[in-house]
């Protein structure tokens, strides 16, 4: 899995195919998607266009998708993966993640796909254990439909418990990760288990502003933070590049997105400089445990509490 990829969250359906195609032209090879994003058809169109034109082979690409919360029942998980493969127009994904450790009531594809989060106060759950869902994930890996399998938004305790029972260990843990939420103990633990970490929302509140997230609207921009700007100036880099380099230097893969061709290239080229120990120490001071993607705000689901 490449250290830097392109995140497909909030990529508009009407521009997604072109954005993916252009990102491949720039040099991106990792594309991080999900059933919940609702744009896998268009993402697949961009991928197949690039392959058909000979810009890249399928084997050179690393395509990630995620199992949504309403499909945790093993038979529904299998159907959901088939739907993802059909929408992408691919025979397999390189990585398939359990999106959240939360099993919601199944919603039939013909009723709504992907099934959005319910309105507050109307949540219904399924009695499906994470281990049952993981057994289904293992079957996808054995069948070659998901080359690797992993987890997303899991707590350390959930990972600890899962590892005592698995046949195939998760290859990747994807988490919210930025200087305001650094999670060093969780990262150390999973890396010590041989599990790769991918961080999303690398720019912190920036990812949640368009969602009118209250905490994001109040938080200081990391892209404009004086400490980050000072480091960027020393290295003649953008603040975005510093934030991405900081993560990669911690062994965390990153999946930013951009519509701007120049920023697309800048985000991809973050492995040609290193932050000093003193600069890493300055970045560590920014950690305030500020989480933006917290299921407690959905329906008081205690994923991280």
C-alpha cells in the first residue's frame, strides 16, 4: 500500500470520474473509497478509463473500499462486497475494511443504497458481533475478492479482543489522525502487532467545515496554524505538505483529496524531506484529543468512550 493516496470521501458524483482519472495521471496509485461515500460507480469509471487508455495497469493500483454499518450480517456483507465490485467494475479490491465497529439494522439495496445514517433518535441495531463480521471478511480474503482486509474506527480494546480470535489478522487500521488527535498509544500498539495505519482527515477541522461540524467551526485551522506555518517556511513547503509529512514520518499512510492539479501534485510529493526532532516535538504539543468523527454524536454510541 502506498504511503500517500487519494481519498474519495466527499468527492462529488458529477466530478468523481474525472478527479480519479486526473489523480492517476499525476501519479496517485492508492484510492481510498467506501460504500457509504455513494460514488463508487463514478470512481470505477475514472479507474477503468485510465486502465483502458494504458496510463496504468490494474495491478499498479491499490483500491480500498469499506463495508458499511448496515451490512454487518455475513450474508449481507457478502452481497455488499459484490455490489462494490460491480459498481467499481473490478474483480477484486486490494483492501476491504469494516468501516465502523457498529452493526445497524439491514437496509435492502433496493430500498436505499448506500444506506445513510438514520436521523437522531431513530437508530436501530442488529445483534451481530464483530467476530461474525470478521469471519465474513476472512472468507472474502480467501476467495481473492479482497486481497487484504482490515478495520476502521476501532478502539484499542476492540482490536485487542479481535486479535485473540482471528484467523487472518487485520492488515490495516484506518483512524482519524491529525495533530489535534495524534493517538500515539493506539498507533504504537497496532504497529507493534504488524498492522499498518492509515490516517484520514489529515488537515483536521478542514475536512468537517463543509459539514458545519460545530467543533470544526470553532477549531483553529491547522493549515493556518503558526507552528505549522513556521515549519513549512523552514522547508519551503506548504502547510499541507508539512501535515502530511508529519503523518508519513510517524509511519501513517495518508489519503488527502484535492480538485486543484497543483495541490494534487504537492500532496503526493511529501517523501523528499524530513521534519527534525525539534519540529516533531513542536507538532506533538498540538495534541488536544480533539475528535471530529465520533459516533457518540450520532446516537450516544460509545465507540471511543
